[in-house]
C-alpha cells in the first residue's frame, strides 16, 4: 500500500513537472513568433523587401527546427496555422504585395499567440 502511494506521488510529480515544462516551452515559442510577426511587419511597412526576406528565411528555419517537437506537444492544426501564415508572408514578399504580406504578418501574430493558449497547463486542456 505504501509503495503504491509513493509511486502515485512520483508519477504525479512527473506529470506536473512535464506539463509545466511544456507550457513554458509553448509560451516561449509563442512569444518568439509573435515578436517575429511584429518584426516582419515593420520591414514590410517600410517596404524593405530584401531585409524582410532575410528575416523571414531565418524565422522559417527556426520554425522548421521547432516543428517536429511542437507537433508532438500541440495539435497539428495550430502548428499548420503558423506554417501557413509564414507561407502567406513569403508570397507577399516575393510579389512585393504589401496587403498580402501584412495579412500574413497579422495571421502569424494571431496563430503564434494561440500556440500558448492551446497548450496551457489548465484543467480545460487536461480534461
């Protein structure tokens, strides 16, 4: 009986620690790409297309590195929304289409901000 209680407490501690770690990681990624959207928006508004393309390339590489781990943690729909927003920005930059690039930046900001909420360590997400 005593060993069962100890095992249950250890498992509970592992679940709580893992959930906290994953929530912090999701918040960090969410903030990183929300900031990226603002950064890219500034270059798009200034019509600094080449610098915007350089920054977008760096953000896309970072996203591709994070994506496999995030897809195990967060549902694919949320990660696909960020990927799609990055593609919209790329299309806007490639054609130097200001409205399309700005729409992509807005979508990236919105999608990235939802990454944290969808993975928040809350009762609603646990149940």
